[in-house]
């Protein structure tokens, strides 16, 4: 029986079964088609004890992360998010040239470069060799390793304890939470602060964001389950902010268990919100699969009706969440002719599983489809505005999550 990644209790209660799919970021080159694809179960449990929602780790972290094709510097809104975070943290916690800042999963240095510019000593830690090399050559000191207790002790001996640690969107990707969180405990100075950001499970459940479940995301945290995890390894949360990023995220501020920091009202308020939702009980998780199935049925009904009426449907956005969604729904190119994406690295490749071709956005204007399914629903407004010309031939936009919506 599988064990909980956080508290080690046996996992007995299914949360969501999305079938078997290839890795969501494993785009397929057309000449690799004859070799087939490896499918892994996409099955999420909820722990009866600490209530962490999680996947079995079928796929090793080395397979997923050692040459990760995603450079976060590509998104301008995310760069602005990072700049504001650095500004806020620096001001609130008095971070300056006397401090030491670490970022875990620092990517190509897009966030730490703000500290470099302010002459604040910092070190990035990232396991992807190609990305760590890019950061170093851009002037952001970066240590290439998987973060954990051993890595924390090594960098602490060389660079000193952390006054500030930042870990954005990495907690969900960690297979061994015990070793990872122990690393923060070991590296953090007695009055140091960690800022974690991760998608909020409450938003995932309420907005039926099942397409944010994919193999690279091992864990899905509520405030409840993340606080239990921190306390288990000698840390504690003292503040939380709710962010709109990734469909709704939490920014959790954490310190040593015995640090001199008071809990904020925001933290107490969010605990109360989760308690009212039943986050500590079975009922918060019980009907999620039914809601997911309803989204699938409505979307397939739309696609079948469109096909019967001779309408042409295209997709927008070749990101991970679109792949979970299309594969769970069993959609292939007979129902969605092609998907467009702005990234030139993806164009000409095929989506994993569905094997739908990825083209540049120009193809929409050349072929004038009747419907464009926006797969990254969190960018709906931005994409509708970008593609406003679609209306000139009567084209309409479609979003399927949390419920089917046709935008004329
Ligand atoms: Zn647990």
C-alpha cells in the first residue's frame, strides 16, 4: 500500500483518477511517432491523516527535471510577479547587503537577479544543469543540485545561514518532502524567513482545476496539510497571502518553530475558511471525481455537436494543463484539428497522448476555425484580447473548466 509523502500514513482514499497519460511536458517529434509513448497512471490520493492530496511517484525526479525545457523568463507577467515579491520581502524583513538569500528551484535566475542588482548576497539552487549554467553565465550565482538536508548543510558551510529563503512553485514537485523540508530547517538562520508559493488545493477543488494535476506535480497542498508538514520538521507558518497566480496560490511565510514571530490574523482567517470547507474531513474531497466527470461529459458533448454540425475546432496553448485535460477527455485530432502556441520551441511537435499538431498562432488566421478552445483557462481574458480578430469570421472561444463556456 502506498504511504503518504508527508506523514507516512497508508493511503487508502482516492481523490481523483484521470486514467493513464504520458508526461504532460513530453511533446512528441513527428519522426518519433513509430516508437510510441510511455503512459503512467495519473491517480491522486488524499491522506486520511494529514489530508495531503498526492500522486504516487511513478516517475523519477531525474527523468522529469534534469534537463527541464522550461525557462520562466519567457513570461513578462511572471517577471513582474518576481520583482514585486523581492521588493516586498526586502522591505518587510529588512534584507540588505549584510543578509544572505537563497532561492530553491531558482531556474535561470529570473528572480535572484533582483537581489544581484541590489548588491544583496544570494545563491540559487536548481537541479537542471542546462538552466543552472544559463543562470551562472547571466551573473546569478547558482549551485546545481537537488535541494535537501545534505545540500543545505553543504551550502551553509560555504555561504552561511539563510536570512531569507524563497521557494516558488517547487514544493509540489518534491518527491521526498521529509528531506526537502529538513533542508529549510537546517539552512534557515534562527530569525530567518522562508517564503513558499504553491497552488492552493481549496481553489483546485472549488474550481474543478483537475487539469492542474499532472505527473510532475506530486503534491497538492491546503493550508492545513502544509502547516502539518512544516510543524513535523521544526518549522511553523506565521503569515499567509492569497495570490491569483496559477488559478489561485498561497504565499506562506515560515520561520523556525521557536522564532520570535507572531501569527497574523490573515493566517487565522484562512484556517477558519478551510475548516468551514471541511478540509480536515472527508467531505471536502468526496465529490471531486463526480465534478471532473461532469466537465468531461459537457466538453465531449460540445465537441461531438460541433463535429456533427460540420464546425472546425482548434485549441490554444500547448501547456501541461491542456494535456491532462485533453487526455482525460480522450480527445484526438478528429475532434480538435490543431493547437497553436506562441513558443517556437513547441511548434511542429505533437501534444503527448492526443498527438494533436502544434502550430504557430498564424494558422488560426489562415484556417479560420469556428471555435478556439482556450486550454490555459487562467489566461482566458489575455488570449481573447490577443485574438480579437477571430470575431471577424464569427469565430468563438470556448473554455471547459470549471464549466463549459462559449465566449462569442
Ligand atoms: Zn499524510
